[in-house]
């Protein structure tokens, strides 16, 4: 079965009502194109951080996972599956989170595990990755820096994810910025991670990102959909928009995995353990 999916690159800020208005417009626009799965950026409900300096006053507005804002998002999603990033309130803690909803409610949820620079001064860290079933197939989700770690996507693929949605607020380089964002080294890394994670796990990869500027950060846009062979099926480029592609997910995965199945051909017994000791060395000690 073919599924039309979309990945958004758009700007979002602290004006929550304006964020919801933009989300509602993007969802309506995608629905008109027949999109069934739409990925919105990290922190699209209330904006990301103004800087990466760990300023304690820089936390976005926070919402509870079962609160009225998430129910509002689900109502906007209706017959579609929508993934959106937000700041989650959980008792005294704040998490950088992404939720997957439809009109039926919350389908899946993820708290960002890997935290760059000073983000850990503002958010608690998530503790795992898990796939979940949706009307468009089995999904996994991650947030921004999570995709720099191969284990993140591999965990989701091993849990049966056919589609991985990565939502980001991925900025351009701060230490060596390029005048043209399309040529920035962090834009290049963003694209390489997307293609590599799709290829090495042979999954469909849906990558959303913020665009424009917020505070001291310039975001690289570049939302895209990547096939299980690492090929870019649709992209927005830096300016933003919605990348839309129609994919027969099961068929695409079957073709990608029929000869060289990266999950099937793994050799976990040959890999280094979490403590860094090789299996051969460990065997020699026993």
C-alpha cells in the first residue's frame, strides 16, 4: 500500500497560538495533497531555545503529555498521523519531547535522549527508543541530536520500525558559519545523517526541521524523505516548505533487504560490548 508522507521545514517561536495556527495551516495543506503522515519540527509548539548557552530562563512553554494542547493537536490531525515536537512538563521535570497523534489521541511518544552542548541544563534526558504501531505502519521517533548516534536508529529498526521520523531544530554552525546556509557544514552533516541512518537500517526516513532564525540560532531547514536505499525522495532545501513523497513502504523495504539485509546479517557476537571490551578479549579472560 502506498503512503503519501510529508516532512516540514518551517519557523516556530514562543507565540503558542501562532504556532498552532501554523500547524493547522500545514496540516490542512498536507491533507489537501493526500498526505497521511506528516512530521513537524522539534519544538514546533512554543519554539526551541534562543541559544545553546544553558540560560535557565530560556525554557519554552511546557505542556503535559495528556494536556489540552496535545488534545488540540490530535483534533487538528484528525484522519492523519502527525508527529510534533514540544516541551513536555512532567512534574518538576522538563523534557524535549515529540508526540505522534491522530484524531484518536496519542499513538506514540519520545523524550530526547542525547543532549548537545548545554541543553542538559534545561531538559532532563529520555532513556530509550521504542517503535509503535500506527495506521500508516510501525513508526519510531527521535529528536535532532539523537540521529548522530547509530544506536538510536538501530534500536528502532530492531524493534520493527518501518518508518523513522526524526524531528529537529538543527542549526547552522556557530563557530564557522557559511554565508550560504546550503553550503554550511552543519547542513551537510544534517543531510549525511539522514541518508546514512536510512541506508544502514534500510528504513524509510522522514526528517523535519526548523527553518529561519530564532534568537542566536539559524536553522538549516532541509526537511526530506529518504528511501531505504539512502536515496532522497523529496526535500525542501534550506528555505523551507513541505517535502512530500509517496512510498509503498513494505515493498520498498522488501526490495532494499532482499539481497543485503543489514538487520538480518548483523553479527552481534563480534561487536564491542558497552564497556568497550571486544568479545575476543572478553573470551580470553574467561
